[in-house]
């Protein structure tokens, strides 16, 4: 602040009519912004507003010239206008209390602070994600939060015990979040030095989140053991201090740590699949309403299914030698096609149902992963149903051992539950995939497909009519019959809706 004050006092402003001719708009904006920051620290909202107006006036020729070229050239100046606006809006909250004789400045209104912070987050989410764009806005947020913490009567550091609700606790989280967002942008831009500096600053305010970000950085840098060691230390610390009834923040921190450790351990091959599954289950237990926990547990089962299918598709397997002198030279056996297909059925029966259930739970919590999850679930389920129909028809010989435990139909039952509970709008991107399998050879699977398409056609007729009607009008009887069933079921569903007298007539 001392250096900023010295430079601002040395700066001079030329007359307004000389701004464009001398090309001083950039320097004038920086000068007025520095004076506005000094006025913010002095607690003078009126002075802040005056300097912000002067900074906007300095940006007018720059914005006018860049707007003629393209929006990309003007975007930098729009970000500067946003910074000026946020500074002026925050000035009254940072100002001292109305009673100038007070010994200590009064804290800002918590409700207005929360509204201001929410506005900042919404604006940052709409901005471009480049470091050059985000850095000015985030730097201002950090400056204002630090000034608010100073005016709260304490230094910026660990929150003292018994502090007010929306004072130091919220400011600490906000400061840590701002530094972490800056570190994330620096990592995306490949600026390792800026990322490391931002993480060091974030560790002062949000050590748990900073540790997660540091682990990500070490993992990306090819240091998996350092990343996992850091996560194990944090997990032990969090679980050791976890009370009997942990708060939401404590559960979230432990869940994020365990989830990242499970992912890294699985990719590095450090743990057995059962241990990794137990860690994912622990995450779901801690935060049952967290979409990400269910998604990664489903992805773990998906990975196990892929590995089991790869193992089942091997054309040759090693046979252990029975003679003691041949133990080091095992023989190889060619696996028949039917045996390979039976192994695939067993792999699906073991891993597909948990995968569908976990993905379904994730989609119930949110639709973020729907574009990638639903096509994968449909593909796996339809492929398995086709192999199951072959097995039931005797084309694969004896049914797999999984049938003895009654697990062959578990994936279909899980799929029935997912179809019956998910909102219909989530299935709209998968309509071409559904229509292409209306002639599926497995009868329960085919009935479920036709029911789902009929519900979609009844709910979204304008979107589905062009996909379904060509099937109902097909020249092939085998393909036309399912299409007619879809249309007939959709009509029955439409007739049950109120306000459709014309359709009933």
C-alpha cells in the first residue's frame, strides 16, 4: 500500500481533450484505479465513486477503438469495466461505521456481504477462463476480502474461535477459493510459477482445498507417489479430527480427499479393487447426496467391467503345469468362441448391475454426466441383453454359473428402475440409439425400449415424431410392428392427459 500511494501521488492527469492524442488512456485507467483502491482503504465511498467514474471515462476511447475491430479485442476493456463496477459496489461495505468516534470499524452487513460474494461467483462463472481475463477480477476480490478481514479487527490468518458467523469464516473460504481459482487458471495456461504461488497463498486460508489442488498438480507433473502421500496425510488428519456428528464442510472435505485418493490409487495400481471399492463406498456413505461420489463409484464398476471383458476376450489362456519340472513353463490353451461368450456373460452379470445402479443414483442427483453416462449404460445393457438371449436360446451351450445365483436378470431389473425414475428429458439425446434397437431379440429388453419410446413420444411429440414415424411406416414387417406398438402406446398415454378433447374426438 505504501508503494501504491507513492506512485499514485506522483501521477498527473492531462486534460481530457489530450487523452486520445497522447495515448494516455491505459495509464490514466491504472492511475484512477490505484487512487480508487487507496480511497477504499481510507474508507471513503464517495471518493471511490469519483475515481471509478474517471476510470470509466479513461476506458471510453479504448473501448470505442477496439469495438470496431472485434469483440475479442474489446473483451479486455469490458473486464476492466467489470472490475471498476465491483470496486464501486463493494466500497460501502468496506467503509467505516457511521459513528466516526468508534474505536473499531464496524463489520459489514452479513446479508449484503453474502449477496456480494454470490454476485462475484456468478460473474466469474460467465467470464472467459483464461488467466489474463480472470486475474484482474480475482485480484480485486482478494484485495476487498483482505480489507474486510482487516476491518473486522483481526489479521488475515486462521479464524479465531468464537468469531461471528459471516465474518472470518466466510472471508477465509472466499480468500482460499479466489486463490484456488487463480491457481486453476494458471495451471490451464501452463504457468507453473503462478500456480505454485497461488497455491501457497491458498494454503493459508483453505488448507484442505489447497492440498487437493497441490495433489492434482503433482499428479499432472508425473509425481503420483508424492500426490498420494499428500492425500493420505490429509485423510489421516481429517479422520482423526472427525467428530461423532460432523458438519457438512467436514464431510465434504473428507469425501473429496478420499475420492481423489481412490482415483489415483486405482490408476496407479497401488491398491486392490476391493480396497478401492471400499474407499468409493466410504465417499457415498459420507455424502449420499453428492453426485460426484455416485458417478465415480459407477465409473469404478465400469472400469472393472471393461477389464473383465478384456480378460474374457482372450483367445489363449495359460494352463498351470502339473509336473514339478514344468512349473516355470505353463502351457497355453485355445479358448473356444462359445466359452469366451459365456465368460462375457458372467462379467456382465457381475459388474453391470452395480454400474447401472450407481450411474442412476448419480443422474438422480444431477444431470452433469448424463451425456456420457446414458449412452454408455444403454450400450452395455443392450449388448448384454443380446448375449443373454443367445445364452437362453442355447447358442452358447450351458448357461454360466451366474444363473445359479439368479444374477443374470439383475442388470435388466436395475435398468427398469432407472428408466422408471429418471426424468424423460434426459433420454432425448439417446433417441437414435433407442430407435435403432427396437427389434432387439430379447423380449423383456424390447418391451422396455418400446415403453420408453412411447413415453417420450407422448411427452415430446414434436421432437420424437420424425424419429419414430419412419419406423412405423417401414416396409419391413419386423421393423414396422415395433413402430406401430410405440405409436399405439403413445396415443393411449396422450388420451389420459387432460385437455385433449380434440384428440379424443
